[in-house]
C-alpha cells in the first residue's frame, strides 16, 4: 500500500535542520533505511555542512540499531561516496548533503550498491516502513558495527585519473582556478589537478558550512570572484562547484561564465568523435547546442524528464556512456553514471590537452544560442488541463512531450514550456540564434498560455 505522505523529493530527503531534519527524525528514517537494506553493509558520507556530524551520528545510530554495519567514509563529495559504494562492494549508502541549498538545510540521500540513487519504488518502501513504524530493531547482541573507511578521497581521485591522458595533460602545465564554495569540492579537485601537473589557485577552498563567501549554488551571479581571479591570474580556466561537488560550472580563459550545456556539448563532441553512434542521455531542458552537436557527430540522443536521477536511471537502462544536464551535471558512464564535478573537470582538461586550444576557443567553435526565461502564473489544479490544450494547439509542430512541451522550430530556435513542480507557475525557456528572437519566442508562447488559461 502506498503512503500518501512523501519524504523523498527529487534528490533525497531535504529540510531545514532542527525543524524538519532533527536528530530524532534522522535516527528514525535511518532505522527505516536500515530495515530496507536488511543488515547490509552501508557506506555513510557527509558534506561540509554545520549539521553534518550531528546528523551522521544520528543516522549511524538508526542504521546499526537494525543490524546494518556502517562504513563511515567521513567528509567527501557526493560522487566520491557514490564511487566508494561500488568500489567497496557495499549493499547501499547514505550521503548527508543538501547539495546547493542554503546553509540552514541538510538532506539524506540513499544510494544503491552501485552508488546511483535508489529508484522511487524503493523510496516508497522506506517511507512505508517509517510511517507504519515497522523498522526492525535487532536484539542487543546483533547491533551492527561501525567501521572507518579512511581512503575514499584518495581512491576516488585515482579512479578519475584513469579516464584521462595524464602524460598529455601534465606536459601542458595549465593554470586552473578552483572555487569550491567552501564545500567539499576542495577536498579532491585541487589535489587531482596538481597531480595532473597543473598550477592550482584555489578560492573558497576551506570547508565552512556557513558558506561565508558565496551561496553553494554555482549560478553566474555567484561566480564573479572566480571570473575576476581567472582574468587577473591569466589562468587557463576556472571551475566552480556546488556544495557537494557533483555539479561544475566553468569560467573560460577570458573570464566568461560558460553555462553547463555548453561545456557538456563540448564533452559530448569530444566523446562522439571517438565513440560514433553512442547514446547521449539529456533532459529535455538542455540547450539546442546539445542536439546540434549530437546530430553532427553521429550521436543517438535520448531526451528525458528533468532530474539528475532520471538521467542516471536512463543511462543504466540503456547502458549509455554519457549524460549531461544544463546546470553543470555531467555523467561519465565509464567512471560512474552519476554527475561528478571532479570527473567533469578532468574531462575538460583532457580535451584542452588533446586539442591544444583554449576553452573560449573550443566553446566558440560550437553554435551559440541565447536563452531567455520567463514564467506565467497558473493554479496547480489547472496545470494538467493547460498542458493538454497547449499540446493540442501546437500539434502541427510535432511537440516533444516528455516533460511539458518542447518545440524544435525550423529556424533553429526552440522553446520549452513546463509546469513547475514546486510553484503554481509555468516556466518558459526560449532559445534562438539571437537574443531578440529568443525573447520574441517566449513572449509569443506566454501570450498563448495566457489565452488558454483565460479560456478555462
Ligand atoms: Mg549537488
């Protein structure tokens, strides 16, 4: 029987610490997670947030109370814990992180033995155990053990290096600036880059869960210090992570923020040049440049709903080797089918070393699209009907209806109209070869949506 209450969102359980996310709650949900994993071996990791030790201890208590053994890997990037789950043959894992959310938040992410998040139907099982109070607490002499797993940062760094041409990169002696947002990204990538022969300049690289210097979300407006540092230092590029270092956004040698879909398209192009015909998995919100590059270099594009776990699940199902999101999430299957900031940085370096070109030049060689965004208010209960009407109205344009309505228009422009999952609005993402055209497109479809809503 499915519960009506829901704890897991699109990226695990998230909440404000000591409001929704108390130690008592963490222990109880961990007991439900432990019951689900049935006395298994569970890896536990956490990012650099203020509340992490409190929650890690609470989660440990809940897990061992059900007879699970906990392997505490300590503070690390999310992709590092995901890699370690697989590498150390765990039965599952728990990562305590709220990724890019503000400092008062934290979260609990549950992963399967391969490090990928568990699918929704398994989350439902854990929710049911929690809400029905069915956690199986074991007898005193069967309580699980707690072990340390001290070398995961090193093992992860070595694993990433296996996928790039170390000698070719080392020869170039690149200068890279890393902005870790005072999150866990600073624990791996600066050292990885140094071992790849780079000169590394770091900003916001000390761990500080109050995020004193910039918000942990790598949005362009939060990356001006990094852009300035890249320019002043005349570095080859800069890379910025979110709080748990699974997403990465790059600043080119000219100090320009290159949004995630452009760097993903660059990785896609390089990948397809040596892996023609391979499948590329990407959410429908990705830029047209991902489609252009995919088609030009013989890739098989698979569009998905928006959400990083959906990309991971689709990659696993199709045995795809590459996935990417517009927000800087790149999934490199040969390493692991989850987004991974250190891996992405290494791939960009690899492309630079292979081509001998600067990042601005590499990105300049791909088609440039301008993105315009907007939104229109729409009551939640009308969203489904609005979508149906809209789809019918644009039927002649062969809409893609995986998630909202996406139109690939003949003049190379495109528009995505999508109901927000969290707010009573429809969102518009218009793309075209000029900013004016993108703006016009958004305006046109906003009008259409207003008309549909008014007619209901
Ligand atoms: Mg993240």
